[in-house]
């Protein structure tokens, strides 16, 4: 975290399960602070295991980076 400024200029995609019981809104805010250029895709009703719970939506988000 101390070296997060090195990441600030990098493009990024954050795919966020909004129903994650482990990581909540404050954690997303912290990621966005570290990665201000990030494009955030929030997935309602998706929990901690995004790849298992919403594979098609995750793939769509990743594919849109092209």
C-alpha cells in the first residue's frame, strides 16, 4: 500500500461483486484510490467468488478491455 503511487497511472479493471461478505464498499473505495484510472464494473448479487458466480459477466468485463 505504501507504494501505491507506482500503480496510479496504470490502466485497470476492477470487477466487484456487490454481495461480497468479505470485502465491502470501503475496500472498493481504497482500490479506486490506489487505481484512479480503473474502470469499475459492479455486479449486483455477486459475492466473493466472481469467477464462479458470474463467469459470463466477468468475461464480458475483461473482453471489453480490448
